[in-house]
C-alpha cells in the first residue's frame, strides 16, 4: 500500500464544493486501488486573506512543497475587490513558487453532450485538442507601474522560459496526432517574435518529426470555433492561453467540465478546474464538479503516475454522463454533491484491466 | 453636387481586390446620389515597402490627411516576414498619425446566413452587438525591447486615453440598447485596474442612464459564443479588442463580412474590413468583398456624414445576400468582382426614402 500526500486548497466561491467532490472521488480511488491518500487542507485566496491577511501563507506553501501533488478549487470574488491584497495574487505566487510553467488544458468532447455545445454538432464532433499555456511568465509576472494618471504592465519572456514549455508541448504532440500550433502576435509584439523564433529553432533541432504551424492570436480565436478539429496541441503564452483556453472550454458544452494540470521540471504539480470561483453559484450545491474531478484524474496521471487509476476516474465520469446525469450548467438538476457521489460509486465499481 | 476626397490604400494580398470592390460601390453611390468622389490611391504596407522601403510614406500620409476619409484594404503577408520593416508598422503608424483611437466593429447577423455560422442558429439569431476597441494605445505602441535572450513589450494606458474611447462607447450605447460591457483583466493587470476605474468613474459622472457591466477577458471570450445576444456595446483595450472582435466576426458566418470604422476626435476616419490580407486567396477573385463594402458604408455614414447613402449600401448588400449570392467563404462560387458588381447595381437601382 503506497501513501501519497495531497494538498487540498479549496479557496473561494464554489472552490470548497468542487474540492470536496474531487477529494471524494480520490478517496474512492484509494479504496478501490488500495492506496493511502493523506489530504492536507490549507487556505488560499480570499479565504486566506480573511483568516490571515495574506492570500498565500507560508504554512500553505510548506504543505504544498511537502505534498506529492496539489489540488486547487478556485480563488477570487467581488468580496475582495479593491482590497490591497487580492486572492488571485495567492494563486499566481503559488504557480511561481512551485515553478509550474506548463499549464495543460485538454478539451474533451463527450458525444452525449454534443447538443449542449453552442457550436453545431458537426463542428465539434470528434474535436480532440489540448492547450499548452505558459503559466509563470508574461504580463502576469512582469513589472507593474501605477502613476496618478497612467498604469503599465510589462510582458517579458526569456528564451529558456519559451523553450521549456515548447518542449513539453512537442513531447505531448508526439504521443498524440503529432501537430503543434504555436500562437502569438508576431506581427505586433516583440515577445511574440522571440516566441516564434525559439519555437521554430527548437522544432528544427529536436522535433522535426512533429508538424509545426504558427497562428496569430486573433485568427486563432476565430479558427478555434470555425474548425476546432484542425488542432491537436495548441501552444501559447500566458495571457493568450488564458483567453483561448476559456474559449475552447465552451466547445464541450460547459466550462464546468474542463480540467487542468500545471507541471514544472520537478516537485509537485498543481491541478485545478478551468472554471473560476463563480460566486453566484457558491454554497448552493449547483455547480458542476466534473472539471474538478477530471483535474483529480490528471493529478493521478501526472502528479502520482497512477495511470490506471486516472483511466478509472475518466471512465467513471464518462459512464455517469452517458447515464444522463446533468448538473445545472448542462440543463439538468443534479447537485454538485450527488454528481460526485455517482462518479465515486462508479470508480468503486470499476473493474481493473 | 458635393465633392469628397477619399484616399484608397489597397495594401497587400486581397487588399487591392476588396478595395476595388469598395470603390466600385462608392462610385455607384456617387452616381446614384449625385456626389463627386475623388479617389486618391496610395501605397501602404508590404506594397509600400517593395516600392519605397517604407511601409508608410510621407506621400501616403499627406494624401490621407488631405482626404475626407481613408479606405484601407489589408496589409501583411509572409513575403515580408523577417524583414527589418514590417507591413503592419505602416498600418499602426497610420492609425497613430490619424489619431483614430476608437475602432468600431459591428457584428451583423443576416438571417439568410444563419446556417453559415459555426454556432447554432438559436444562439446567433438576432445578435446585434458592436465592439469598441481602443486602437492607438496598449501593447501595440508601448516600448519594445529585445536582448540576446529576452524580449519585452510594455502595455501602457493613460486616463485620458481610456476616457475618450469609453465616452465614444457610452454615446453609442445611448443610441442602441443602452448597455456597455467593459472588458479587462483587472484581477491580474494594473492597466486593467486603471481601465475599470476610469470607465466606472466616467459612467457615474456622465452616463448613469447607460447600464455598465465589467467582464474579465477570459470569461468574455467564452460568453461571446455562449450567449452573444446578452451584449450590446463591448468596450475594451487594443489587444483584447483585436482578439474578441475576430472571434465575434465568426458569429455572422464569415470574417469576410465584417466591417470596421476607426474614428478620432477630428480629421479623417479610417475604414477597413476586419479580415486580413489572406495571401492564399490573393489575386484569385475568391475573396468576399462584403466586409470592405460594408466598411465603405461606414465611411459614408461616419466619414462623410451621408447617412442615406450608407443606408442604401447596407440595404443593397442585404438584398444581394437574400438573393442567394455567396462567395467561397460562405460556400458559394461567386467571385469577388461579380459580387461587387451586383451590389453596385443594387445601389444604382435603389429608391430614395
Ligand atoms: C484567477 C486568474 C488569476 C486565473 C488566470 O488568469 O490565470 C484564471 O483565470 C485561470 O485561468 O486559471
Ligand atoms: C494587421 C494587424 C496589425 C491588425 C491589428 O492587430 O490591429 C489586424 O489584426 C486588425 O485587427 O486590424
């Protein structure tokens, strides 16, 4: 029986509800596959500001560093708007501290949910793409200035920062359909020109077997909904990745379904649903836990290297979706907790390969 | 008989074809409504680099300044990639020189084209929104740096820059459904926090009769395709506007249909289709001239204050679309020139109110 330490950071809004859901499914995995998961629940975001004044405490950071993997719910909300410390700072500091530079956001399309997509069935059927978003650089972390009547943000990238996330994307493409679409705004931004050069060089030197194409971010935001099947791995910088991955999450019917994994060169990875804290839904058992549960599957796969266990969670989610169970975002009336229980039950009942 | 000087900047790729199309329709307006339009055709972009080494020559700039309105086709293409001067610099310098800070991109949905949209009919029917994009600030014009292994772009905004485009958006909303959605990334960017403050203040002081809401850019890229009918005027900064307006252009079925107007406090406005130079379509009479022709309608309306004439062009486009004529982007086989001729004919035949 192997023991794994998992840090749980519920955060704000619907964060605690979806974290509970993910933990329940992880516990079912432990029971079914005979592991021991030790959960360590810690503060982050607005909840941490309320308790300590700080969106990321030393205690939380130490717990994350001592874990095998970190699960995060969501941070932020109007309650903390205008304060001197913002919930989001906690998340950004955590990403930076853990060095999780590659944010992986798979876009999954379930046949049973094709009619929930705002896009036509024939446009989204069989879409299978993943966004690799650079997560610890760009305008999220560059110098910010504020004067009496101006403000500025600096977007800065170094060659090694671009290279390491591009390498991760190329490697992922090899295990998929062998294509990377690198997205930038090279006709306007200097950082994008460097981005394009570095990606092109790395491709020529190490990944000539992968197909590489470049796209401008404005064009990509259009093509992503015109012909999403044309894409396999989409690689881009932090802000463009934030925008494009939210857009892409709609293809499957609801952002509530979308998971993410953030990985670094070493140390624990960070796993969080793509959706935000959704303050209007919080505490009402109305949110969709599937994005969080699929993030826990990514935690099993990439964080703990438990591939069979990850497969079991993903298969359980698919079976429950196929059974017709739907949360409110997909037009149904099943609550967050009931949905999590169904998926946990399916995991317990799953047969090993 | 009134005389108007119109500068025509065909540019690159399909730019010359769509400029010819727009000029033909403008000539039909002149004939039908008894005006005199004096066209002055000038170089810009890659074409200007090839001829003079400079993407925006003094001669072009003088011609634009002496005109009542400027029409631009498109700039850029792989031919000029990696050169020391880029076609796009010419366009950016022109926007800056003319001071056209408000880029207006209406999203029009034609009933007859509902089935060309990648979105479901029930999602896009009756959408009626316009994007107000700030056009002369942000990371397009901030300081760019490049070192041996890094690059940076600065995004900078001043209070007056934000205020003037926000004012234009609020005024437009008053004449529409009375709602402005201001888009930023205030949970991360300092410029966005200033943006939100300035828009909020201006709203309270001068436009309390307009409804104002704020949205985060990642969420907006999602909502724009989930519930586009929820929006009236979308106000945002330069780069976010570039991305969101291209995304929005898909709603109507093709970016080839989308027009834009860029206006300043005084002096000639700049009118250009939203689509790019589409090098793969260039010279093949395959592109859609409607985005350009509708841009010429905006030129008539905002540039020359000829509202009846603008109405006549827009009505002519609608009649031709309703007749079933379709260019390749919409699945048809009518050429760019033939489409322009049909629309020009309709203008000539149009009856005054
Ligand atoms: C909460 C916010 C800072 C965050 C981001 O922009 O990275 C979120 O939108 C995300 O995509 O994880
Ligand atoms: C050609 C390019 C510089 C331009 C921009 O980014 O503004 C274009 O994409 C547009 O939207 O007009």
